C-alpha cells in the first residue's frame, strides 16, 4: 500500500510540474496579453479593483477537479494615478483605514482603489475664474488687480 502511495505521489509530481523555459521578451508579451497571474495553490491576490478569473487559455478547469487552478486578473482599478490634481497620501485602501491626514484649504478628500489623499477642487470659493478652459487660458492674458493669478488644470483667474 505504501509503495502504491509513493508511486502515485511521484506520478502526480512529474505530470503536474512541467518546467517551461521561455525568454523574458515572450514572457513579458504574454503578461500584457493575458493579464496578471492570480489564484493558484498560493491564492495570489489581484491588485485593488480587480478580480481573479479562471484563465481560459490553460487546461485547468476549476469546475472539473482543478481546485488550485491559476487565473488572470481582470477589471480596471478605479485610480487617479498620473492626474496632477490628485495627490496620494495612502497608497492602498487598507493603508487608508490606518492613517489620519488633513487636506489643505482648496483641496478635497478622495479615496479610490489605489489609495486616498487630497485633490485640487475647482470649486474653491476663493478662486475667481477668467476662463475654465485650459486651452483658452494658454492664449489669453489677464491681470489681477487684487489677489494672485493662477493657471492650472481647472482654468485660470485670480485667487483672493
């Protein structure tokens, strides 16, 4: 009985783990096309805002005995990364539950799938707009008799 168990275990190890050799360029192309790996026996999670879905390109079927199938992350996280009006203080929703911070005047609080922080509010009552069009602001000249001139992604005008 013990010999049968060892032979079965060795058979599963040999057939279940095939070493695949791929160069970095091909692997990187597959990563972009298929999405990030998730799930599997290690239960690898997806980034915030995404969910793990069964990889339809592999032979593992979770509905037919494949309890530890790998998957791919799908869905786009709702983030403001790269938007200069948003400044992240916390870099994950989990971190945001543990930190305290205040936004400066004229800034508002935000939270999304990538974290939390402060954003520039275009509705600041101390801002008096000459134009709310960034393109128009690039072509006009204006003077502030009082206050400080500003020009940003909300428009241009005078700050009192």
